[in-house]
């Protein structure tokens, strides 16, 4: 039974053991250690320095008797355990057991040797039980080599466990059984942020995962430069990806792929591909590790509304009809925007189109009024002028009520420029829907939010 401890390294090793139990029935943990140590020593030539620093397997001075030393160590742990240093609660799983020191030869990044100051009382490693030590031994079969570091997805439930087992652990076991594995499994990515988004996409499409928080550990235990970076894809972002991939996949990939950063290349809007300076199409594999603006902003919690505004404006000018559904999902899932606020902005957009129709179809005039608002007071003035125009047109209901203005259009903490951008996006959507073309929209220098000026 897979027991989640919350420790990414121990849980990943446990996932390997569970898969070995499924494949090799009626074998003990010692049998698995015996088999896997052969793989590490003979197939991988002990290339585990980034995980088991100076262990029996990686230390060149111990290599000749690495197998025997490894088996002696684990037989002692699972026998009398004479090398235990105390009895108490395991630092990882909390079980009351005999405890053993685990330094960087066993537990990555734990500190040992020259790093004893990492621990209370200058101990030579954290104190954990024999079961957690055994699970850590299998960790190399559950990590990916990603660029210069290792990558590990934190396994938190059945969905992520099954995903990682299929993608990494089974692949490793299959390659080892065929004699074609010579080290830690290589990832298709070198950029951990892009890799994390790819994992989320895979989980959604192939493993029907709808809501999850993903944590990718990007680390190395190697030599004097141990390091770990943790990349987190929050649950609201995962939920957002789930919705766009299932409801507007084509539009999402257009938006996503267009925002890679590629030197000496241009985006081909007609064929929706990247082209180099010779006008040749650039293959995805050649830029998949490049920085992507959408990935960076979603992982760092940076507002995407201005990016969407620019995208939809360009699509309109190039006569490309792209659904705003992915933008609606962004407002609801990631921005957590109130549904009443979204509906009010849409209502305002519809009214502006009707006002423009009655003003000799002068759509450019009203679109420019909204786009040209570079300060909060300017946007206020535009809306008030629209309210007046709506009244003079003899409309029975007000364009917007005082309650709507205060509570839903500009509630406390709302950025004026964000409301402007949402309104612009919806206006371009309406122009598409109503087949209104030929508007010579002027290029506008949009003002982005500044701390002291943004609140309405």
C-alpha cells in the first residue's frame, strides 16, 4: 500500500518499489535491492553522484566491493540493525523505530561530512528509519536528468503517482530489462518550467486529471554545489489549463506558442508557425526549451490580461477570429473574478457597440476612446460620457447603475487598466461576431499598472 509521507524523495522511491512488486511478485525488499544494485553498478557504472554522493556504489575506492558492501548495509538494517544510533520517531514518516543516520550518500541535500552544521548538534545526517532508507535507495529509478540537474515531480495522489510511474519508472524498468539503459533517464526537456507545463498538459489529456497542484523539484546533490529549486504550478492554473485544453485547445496553443522567445525568428500568423531569417519553419523541438512568456507569468502570478489584450487586438487587425473563451476561463479560474463583474463588463461592451451604431457606425471613435485612456481619471471620463450618450439616445434603462459601478465594475482593489483591457478584449470579440471590418485602428501605447496610480 502506497503511504504518502510528503517527502518527495522517499515517496518517489516508494513508487518504484510498488511497481517492482507489481512486476516481480513474491520478492522481498532485499531481493529488489540485490537486483537494483546490479543495475546501478553494472548497467549504470555507478553514475549516481548527483544522488548518492560518496556512497558504496559511487565511491571509486569502494567500487570493487560495492555490491557486497551495499547488501551488507541493507541486511544489517533489516536484520538486527546494529548500526542504529537511537530509537525514536523517523524524521520522514514519523514511525517509532530504530533510527539511522542518513547523510548525502543516502538522502539528497541532507548534509553530511563537511556539511554537518546543517544538522542540530552537528549530527552526521538526519535520523530516519530503515524503511525510508530502503525507499531512498530506489530513487534513481524515479528521477529525470534535465539539463544539468535532476528533476522529480512531487507525487501527492493516485493521479500523479500513476502518471510518473508510466512516464519514468516503467520506462526505466523496460530499458533495463532490454539492456539499453546506461544511466539516469533523460528528459525531453532542459527547461524545468516548460517541462512542468508539459507534465500538466499530459496529466490533463492522458490521465484525466482536473485539479492538482504540481511541484517540480529541480536539484542536484553533486559534490560541493548541492542545490534545489522548486517550481510550483498552482491549482487554479492547473484547473485553467484543464478547461482550455478541453474546450478551446486550438486557440490556446495559438496563444501559447506565439509567446516563445526565439532570437532571429518571426511568427507566421497565416500558418501559425515560427520561421527563421531564411523563412524556413522552425521545428518545435528546436525551441521547446526557450523561455515562454505565458509559462513565466502563470508560474510567477503575473497578470496576463495585458498580454491577452495585445493578442486579441492583433488577431482582429489580421482578420483572425479567435474565441475569448480561454480569456473568460482565465478571469474565473486564475484571477478569481466575480461573475457579476464579468457580466457587467460584457453588458457595457454591448452598449458601446449599440451607441457606435447610432452614431453613424463610428466604431473606431468609441474603440479609440477606450484604448486611449492612459490614466484612471480618463477612463472614468469615458464611461461617464458613455452614460450620458446612452441617456440622450433615449434608452429606457441606464447604461450602468451607481451600485454596479461601485460594487462590480470597480470594486475595492481593482486596477483601472485591467478593467480597460478586459473591456477592449470584449469589444474586439463583438466586432468579430458582428462582422464589422475595415476599422483603421490606430496604434496605441497602452499604459501598464503602476503601484501608486493603478487603483481606481
